[in-house]
């Protein structure tokens, strides 16, 4: 089937843009969601959960 051969289109849920070929991203370890590195770093400056599913990412506070 052609549908099965199509590549999955990844979209960053923070900025709502699709990933371009060879663009850097970060996959969260617990839920597996993927975001642009810059977007998720900005998100984590004020949140400690996944923007999509709200799973806690367990970030340690820096001292």
C-alpha cells in the first residue's frame, strides 16, 4: 500500500511547525514526543511536563 510507504510527518507541538530534513529535535524519554530543541528548551524554562501529554519529565532543579 502506498499509505504505509509514506513517511510520518513530525510536527513540533510547541511552535506547530513541521520538522525539516536534518533539523535537530529532542525526544522526551518517558512519552517519546519529539520537539525542536530550541522550542522544548524554552518550554522547560517555565514547565516540567510534556506540552502534548503533560507527562512529568522529572527535571531536577539546578543549584
